[in-house]
């Protein structure tokens, strides 16, 4: 588990971190395993952890009044996932985080998150950059969803995240992109014929 997290930290901070400090950070995290379809975070319940995915895949979603899931995020190996609203505010979660496959994670609770930020020099910056990048990506996604045609959104998603195309069910990708599943099937068929 440590090598994937080290790579994630190096990618975000753009440099290696001190081994002793990294060990201190690891000591604050818990290893957890979840079966497929297990909820790591449940809508209406306070989310107590942020998760680093070591193996497997998850997604976060909110449930619409009609019962439909509106997908917000996907996470595979090397990604973080949580309901940050709930984690930081300690209010009830607005999202569910569900395992798409059996997952192994490193879980960091709020108390240990604060200890890490206060005592390990690079951790505060690491999470600031991580959250900043996620916020920028979310703004970009909203802008694209509101201004581009469905086929352009799918093409860009497949180009930016080819690893998701094979592992994430198409109906969830459709929800994430704001496209009806039938439309996504048509778009995929058309792109295959053009290739």
C-alpha cells in the first residue's frame, strides 16, 4: 500500500518526501477492506474518513428524489474519495461512496487528519493542492457539461480517463457525464464505427 500512496504524494507535491515523515503519516492511517457494493460513506450519516484507494474502484453519488443516482466522482487505485462536506463540517453526508469492486483503502479520520496537518510539514500543503486540483477539475466539468454536446463530453472523458472506460459500468459514466444511458450507447457505437 505504501508505494501507491508515495507515488500519489510525489505526483501532487512534485517531489519525494522524507521517509520518516512518510512513516509518521502512514501510522495515522488505517487499512480497511470493503466488499463490492459496500458503502464507505452513507448519505445522511456523518462521513468519518477520507480514503486513499490502494486496490479496487469506488464512486460517489447522491440520490435524486426519484431514486436515480447522480454520479459525482470515480476513484480507482491512486485516487482519494470521500464526502468532504461531511468530513470537514461533521454534518450528515450528502453523498454515498460505494465500492464498485472489492477495495483496499487507507482511511484517515478527522482527528488524525488534523494531527498530520499540524505535525508533518508537507501534509497540509499536500491536501491543499489535492483539494485545489479537485475543485478546479469540478469547475471544468460543470462548464463542459453545460456547454458541450454529449458526444464531445464522452470523447474528452475517454481521452482523459481511459482506465475508467474498461472498469466503470457505462450507465454510471452516463450519469457522471449528464447523458442518458441510451444516448451513451449510441455515442459509443458511432465512435466505434468512425474508428
